[in-house]
């Protein structure tokens, strides 16, 4: 199991230079990744930093750790712009980028604030088409596509991503909704969250059920990542090891440490980074 830090670039965490410093510190003490939330904001009276610019800073300040945004609501973006941004960032990071995608949500009016539809079914259809466009442009060959929501006529994007066969794509979904997990089975990883409450983590038993369902719909033999977001203490080594081990045994491959929230201070966040990641072995 690999372990990474997850951070909302909001409030006092919205300074791109600070984000670069925190990512470098995380790399130095042994974290495997540093990931950011992807929000545009709506009627939010709080500073917010653009995650894709922040990721460029992280790429320049680190050498080893994986990086990405979890997750990017692809229907809020034009997929050809995302294709250009992700390939550029893949080269800048020397092949360390992971792309996390989902349909997003209008719970905080990040669609309707800007006059866009809040319809989840519409966004799901746009996500599927957007992924087709994104990966089609990554191929580095002339590409055309005619869909309901996107049309591409003979685009030819170069260079191809540094990573082959492509930049890894992780797909988010609310469990136990099934369609997002059929979608995720076609890609490289899944980021499940609890449909009933974002504040209630999924259990190891939930992850066993998720993986059993995904196996029914997965045709590729390539490695598949399973991501869980949770919190460890950073001080109780035995308790932290027991917690992450239970998820690793259920098939989770990435532990997403979430010490940050709007109520977390910079000092608290930095202290948790410096305590280092939870590990399965001492």
C-alpha cells in the first residue's frame, strides 16, 4: 500500500508557494504522493487556488512523489484543454501525474452558480465522452470524435504523454451506486466514497464488495488501484498500522491521508506531514 497526503487548496492553504513547500516536506519524510482537491468555487467567501497551477509548482519542487487532483469534475472542463494540460504536466513531473476524474456535484453550486445544469445524468454522459476525447487526443495521432456533447474534427495533439500506455486515470464514484464502478473498471483505479455521508468512511467490507463488483466488469489484466480516504493519528504507530492494514487486506492500494479541512490550521497540517506516513511494517 502507498500513502499520500490530500489537501484542499483553500484559505491559508491557497498560496501556491506554500503548497510547493508542503509537498517537498512530504516527499522528504517518506509520503508517496501529494494530491489536491479540484474546486472552482461559487459563492464561497474563501481564497481558493487553482489546483492545476499548484500541481505545476509541486512538480517543480519534488522529484519522487506522485501528484494529481482528486478529483477533477471533467464535465466542468473542456476535455481538449485538459488533454493539453495533463500532457504538459506529465512531462514537467517526469511521468508522476495521476488523473482523477468524476462528475462533480452541485451541492455547493459549482455548476448552477455559472448557469450550468446540475443534472448528474448529463454530467455522467459528458464524463464518458470526455474520457474518450481525452484519451483519444493522448494517442498522438489524428483524432476525430462525434458525440452528443463533444465534437473533434481531425485534431492532432503532440507530444504523447510521457507515461505509457497512458497517464493513469482514477474514477470516483458514490458506493453503492453501480454505474460509476462499471465505468471505473474500464480505467486504472477507483476512488469510492460513501453515498450516505461523505463524513462516514467506507469499511474494509465495503471495499471487498467494491472489488468483487469491479472484477465482474473488468477485462484488462493491468494493475488496478483502489483508493481510500481516511485519517491516522501520526502518533499511535500500532493503531495506525492496524487501521491501514485492515484496508490493505481488503484490497486498497493507496491510503489517502486527509489531515486537512477548513478547520485545520497550517501548523496542524504541517505537523501531520512531518510525523510521516502510516506504514504496514515497522
